[in-house]
C-alpha cells in the first residue's frame, strides 16, 4: 500500500488533514488493516485496483464508502480526424493557447462550481459542487504555474470549452482537466475539448496522451472512445470523513 499525505487539500477543501491510500490488486485487507487504523486524517481517500474485492468489501466496515471508479485512458498520437457527425461544426470552431484574460475567465468560471458535477468531491454531501469548483480551479492554477498549458476551444469566436495539457516527459502528455462551459452544455459541442487537446498534442510531437474519467460520467467516456482512446486501468475510489 502506498500512502500519500495531501496537505494542499486544506486550502482546496478546508479540511485540517487528508491522506490518500493506493492499494494494489494483490494486497489483502488483513495485511493493510493495522496501517489504515493508525491514520486519523479528517478526509481520507482510498484507491483500490480493480478486481481486489477483498479490500473493496472490507473497507466499508471502517467507514470507507465507494463514490466512483477512476478510469485511466490513453491514445497513441497520430493525425486525428473530426468524426463525420461533427463536421457541421468545423467552419465555426477553433483552438488557441489561452491569453491572460482568457485564463482568468476560465479559472473564475471553473471556481463557480457549474462545470464539474460527477466526481468524488462534487457528489460528496460534505463538499458538493462549490467545493469541487474551488478545488479544480486552485489545482489548475498550480499546474499552470508549473508549466502546463491551458487551451481555449471556441465556437464562433466564443470560448465554449477548455483543456489543460501537461508534459509528462518521454513523449507522453496528460490531458489534465477539460470541460464544456455551462452555456454550451446542451449545444452538441461536448467533443471540443477532447478533439482539440488530442489534435494539439499530436501537432506538438507527443507520441501518447493519457487522461482519466470518472465512472459517473459515461457520456465523456463514450466521447473519448469515439476519438480513439482506450482503457488502460480502472480503480475503485472510496472516501471517508473522520
């Protein structure tokens, strides 16, 4: 079991202490139980490799409750084509690295809590969508300060979606966080972030792109599959408040 203290969640989620546990496929509950009991952090997150039902079925007895499954996806990068179903949008869509004004606008919009509603923080009654928005906005600011790129995806010159790209090294990049702005949610433009981040990464010479999707957001998973992404791994995610 790997254990990671997450002190930044005090700023993001207003919790005094927090920790994440990463549990592999072959680890048994009896082997990790004593270590788990030694932790009393206010907010605890447990990631369990898929198929490890021994830990999955025992964890709720100690207050860990399942909230989602984390699905890790990737795609080898080559020339990307816009699926025919979306070609009607082609004359009206564009993408650029965000300007300073666009960056501020996007970070402010993310922080409002109106974009992300399906992840473990948004669905947690202790936190909710407002905390999720705050957390993602602050987290995005952190990775941008570390060199990540923020892309603005536009429809008729108006920002409709965004995505954040992180260079992971060795020809691999990560689509860290992307989404469609609330006013475009039912416009059919949900594909923009996935299409443009993949296209941009390919044009920059990356060989592979990775990303993650919550099992609570099946439409986004289907869109990734449409654009050639495949599942690499799945893990159960459980949360506990002490």
